[in-house]
C-alpha cells in the first residue's frame, strides 16, 4: 500500500511564483496542480481531489478573497492564503471567511511547508478512540451540535453536516479535550495551531467568533464557548 501524496493546488497569477512553489513542494512529497486564476482553479477542483489550496489574495480579475467566499458554502477544503506583507486587513478578512492559515509574501518555503503540513494534520487526522469502554468513534456535544472526532465533522441536531475548516475542527477538539477549563490564547494556538501566540494575532478570536455563529443560539451572548475576560475562553458543553 503506497502512502497518500497530498495534492496541493497553487493559485497565483505570477508564473515564477507558481513554478517555484511547484518545484519545492513536489520535492517535499506533494502532488502539485497549478492555476493562474479563478477560472482555472474551479476547473481543476472539478477534475481533481485537492487536499489543500494555496491561494494568493492579490490577483487581477477575481481575487483570492472572492474565490474563498464562493468556495466556503460548498467546500471545506483546506485553504492557506498568501497575503502581501503588512496587509493585516486581508488576513483578518480571510480568516473570517474560513481560511485555515495565512502567510505573508515573500514566502519562506520552509515555513510554508510546515504550515501546510500542520493544516493537513488537522484536516486529515481522525481521532477514533474507545468511548466508555465500547468500540466506537469519540464524540463531543456543543449545545445541540455533535462533533465526530473520527470523521472530523460537526453535525446539527437533525444530522446535517456543518462545514468546518481544519482550524475550526482543531479548536473544537481542543475545547472538548479541556471541558470546563479556561484556556488562554497561547494554549489554544499551541494546541490547535502548532504555534505560539503573538499578542497582535487576532486569529483565535476571529475563529472563535466564526464558531459561535455556527453553534451558539445567540452568538452575541455565547453560552457554549464563553469568554473569560482578561484570560481566554472556556467550553461548558
């Protein structure tokens, strides 16, 4: 049985960047598909099983944020955004739309590889465990929603699949593993995102805000994942 080679779709309007990323990632064991714009990207997605999209924000025509906005209602494929250096607003908007991670250009290739692998681990890692001594898949309740660890999916009370990004699933898993414990941002980023927290990094707050819109009856007055002022967040189930 051969190991699965993850497929990365690189969407960037700069030919040199596409070729550089293709050469580097293929040497690191990935299959790489290239797209120069949204039209080619959608055609490639229709024809190939893609594990992760590396998506440039600043492209002529339809930009990366618009592409991400149109993708998210129909797909939970992992997405890592490439942003211009210093464009914090693009990163924030990208995270709010459901990007799994972001990197500023010019990209450090070793960091890019590490981020891709971290996102894929969160996306693909099934956590099948014994539950209460019985054989089965571990689950956790978030209000009326059920998180299935094995399938890495969130289901509504009626059984509908609620789309989650890799980071959102990872965050829910961390909360489930630490029920009724207050977790600060550093702990959340370290456990869910494989990196330490920067005091100016809003990614955790943005992602928790997105999760609340999915699982809370009233996201403005959260009862499932609550804010502990000055410290972090707590999950009460």
